């Protein structure tokens, strides 16, 4: 772990956290770096899962919630974040089912290519 790699990791994850907090004022927020599950260099910040629980989502369809999250993180998605898994719930939905969906194993990129 170089200091630069640590600072980069903190900065992307921190930027995502800060932007989602400002945009949605969540009652629960998780920003999980899942890059280690994929064929990317160690300490990468390319694959994230976000769990955002916010009253702001009340009355919105799931696709609208995802679009808002994607729009909020458009800069990160254009500058290195390759994949973003989103769970966007209202506080009521979170209270009735506070589970975080398990991400599937990586089948794309280098791992899949190398196995051929």
C-alpha cells in the first residue's frame, strides 16, 4: 500500500460519500468498494456498491432513484468508476428489509478473458 494509492482510494470513496450525503440526506448510507472482486490492480477504485436510504426517494420509481444516484455521481462514472451497484430505498423500505444484496462474482474483464 503506497500512501498515494491510499489517498486515491480515500478520495474516490469520500467523494461518493460526500456527494450522496449532500444530494439525498440519507438516514443510512453505505459506500462499499467492491473492486477487489474484479480483475483490476490492487487498491483500485473501479467498482462500488452504494446503499442509500433517504426520504427523498418517497414516491419515486426505482428507475428514477437510480437515475438520480447516477446523475449525482456522473463525474466519478466518467473518470474511473467502471461499475456502480445501487440500492436506493425509502426509510420504510429499509426498516422492513435492511438487507444488502450480495454482488455476483465477476465474469467479465480479464478473468473471463484469461480463462479461455
